[in-house]
C-alpha cells in the first residue's frame, strides 16, 4: 500500500493559479502511475489527469486540457498538479490516487474506492 497526502488547496480568484502537491509514503513511489481526481458538491468524482511512472506520459480530461499540468518528482516521492486559468467550475475537492496494480497507467481514469486515495484538498475559485 501507498499512503497519499495532498496539500496546496485554497481560495483563488477566477483566472488565478494554484499548485497542488501529493506526497507519497509506504511502498516505492517510482512503481506507481498516479492520478488526480476531483469531486464538486453534488457531483460524482471525476478524473482530471494521470502520469506514468517515469513522467514521460501524461493525459488530461477535456475540461482541464491546456490549463492544468501534472508532473512528478520521483526523488521527492511527490506528484503535482499545476492549475492555471482557474474557472468557477474548477471548485472541488481534489484527490490524488494510485492504482492497486501500481504500474497500471491505463487504469487510472477508472480507479475505485478500493484503490489508494489521499484525503483530499479543497480548491475554491471565486468570481
């Protein structure tokens, strides 16, 4: 198992930027593909971005493509989500996640509650 702790959320005006961090501990971080998800009030959790073990491949949901960037620093056991041009509809609790099958990059958008999740960090975008 891997333990995940998100940080960096907060209140930001529309058009602003935030960078979220997710620190991992437990099993070797470098074996894990990683993802970011979010859940807005009254909505289901949705996939935001994913990154493979080396950081050479990334993928984004259409709603954030061109505005958000996922990256990782394997020396620091941390994955990041840089969020630019934030919009009101980006308001949500953001979660980082890792699959039960650690290297499974393709499974990231379909992760379940039984996979590895952090506790979440709140991002609120105001007008």
